[in-house]
């Protein structure tokens, strides 16, 4: 069951990302720049984007599982 394993991996990764997000917010790091190159993006922007992409991927894989 590769698909089931993949969905579990995504679920575990999402939990980890939410834990990281909470940690960053707790330590007031969420709004810090993501790098020292003058980027307008913050660490929080990157984490939120990753969460969104993994949630989207999880929904897509769930749909594929239903279709099969």
C-alpha cells in the first residue's frame, strides 16, 4: 500500500509543520525574514506555504484513492 504510506507520511509531516509553526509563534520568530538577502518573505510565509501545499497534496491523494 504505497498510497496509504504516502498519505501517512504527509499527515505526519503536516503535524510536524504545525508544531514548528507553534514553536516559531511562541518564540516570536514567525515574522522574521526567511533569509539575510533582503527578502520580503518571512519564516511564517514559508511555513504557511508548506502547510498549504501538503494539505493540498493530501486532499489530492485522498481523491485519487476514492477514484481507484
